[in-house]
C-alpha cells in the first residue's frame, strides 16, 4: 500500500511540473526561462552532493 501511495505522489508531482513548464515556456521570455533553468540545475546539483 505504501509503495503505491509514493508512486502516485511522484506521478502527481511530475504532472504538476510538466504543466508548469509548458505554461512557463509559452508565457515567459527566453532569458527568464534560461535563468529559471539555471537556478533549478544549481539547486539539484547542490542537493545531489549534500
């Protein structure tokens, strides 16, 4: 049971992120999009090594 709940949470999070990314690509200018991607990559790299 617990595994299924975690999988649903991950799938829901992935769908939410995909929706936010689609909206951001359509509405935000290219430079803002690149800054957001850079910040996200820095955060994920930081979390990976700590």
